[in-house]
């Protein structure tokens, strides 16, 4: 006897929609979302679509009608509650558009709770299209099966960020001139925490002095000079492995022990 297919199938489209969602409710997809599920994913009546509302969690819905411009869905049941992501903020200097797009995408996939773009003296950009940035983050969250969208703040100058910094949140500063090993620093300063990463040209001496003046911890992300987007990915991944929600498995413990031998 053949096994009953899993419901919903792993191939079901996954979308963030306006909520709150509830069992037995109905929802209609329009515009780009309707085009995606009907033309790209080619759903038909009876097929499953997974929905998240960034409020109540993840739900499975059944397609009831595929129209020319909309797709009607009936919400069946909740699959998961909204996840409780670690209280970890990424403060990332603005980079050129393709590089900062990568920062937004990968920080979302890695589980960052909040992203604070920062304007520094050596940054090559000083503006960010917040609507476009949120679209990038939403698509990344859909792809990685995240149920909670990261918060995105408007860009702040580094001076403004430091003036309003609350000492209750540990600030870990990726310093290309060196510092405490990242693994050890992250283990000693769990959530609430934040990682500050500079632009392509790094921080200047005055900025570095101001950062340290508020009690930030200088950390090293290894023996090589990393591009801004690479430093973000490396730092966020390491924090999640050591102090985040990746668990204390053998790999994370190995990384932590290796970091301790460098201090």
C-alpha cells in the first residue's frame, strides 16, 4: 500500500502575507504573489500553500480557486507558532548596493532579529531604499522557512548610534586591527548582543576610538582582512553557533574551544 503523501508537501510555495491568520479563514493573493503561485509554481485547486503572517506563525492553506489575477485560499491549520529568534542585532555599515543586498539576505537567513544600517565616514553609500530592503528580507525569510521577519531600522550615522547605545546590550565590534577571538567574546556575551561591522575601507581612527569609548568589545574574525559582507556572514554565523539558536552541538563546541586557544 503506498504511503500517504506528506501534507503540506515540501515543494509547497511559501509566502508572507498580512495577518493575523486563523484556522478556517480565507485569504486572496493578488499581484506578484498571485502570479508567483499560479504562473511560476503552477498551483491548482486543492494544492497547498504555506503562509506566514509574522504574528501567529506558519499555516497551511488549500487553494480553492485560481483566477486570472488572484488566487483564493482556505486556511487549514497552523503548522508552527512564530519562532522566538535570539535577541541579536546586526549593525552593518552601508555598502554598495549588491553587497548590502547580500548582507540583508544572509543576515535574514542566519537568524538576526534586527538590522541597523550604519553610515560611517568611509562608507560609499548613505541611503537605503527601505521598501526594497524589506522585500529582499521577506524573500529570504520565505526561502529559509523563517516564521519571524527581522526588524529593519532606518540608517543611522555611527555617531548617532553610539550616542543612543544602551549598555544593557553588549556591542561586539569587528575590528580589522584585531581583538579578542570572536568565539570567546560571543560565548561571554550572549543575548542581548549586537555585532558592529564596518564598510569596505574600515573604520577610521576617530571612529574606532569612539566605539571603544562606550565599552564595545573589539573582536577578531580571523587572520585575514574580510570584505564587509563577508565579515557580516562570518560574524553572524559564529554568534548563532556559539550563543544563538543553532544549539550546542559538537561543531559549535569545537568552534568555541578553538577560539579559546587563541586568547
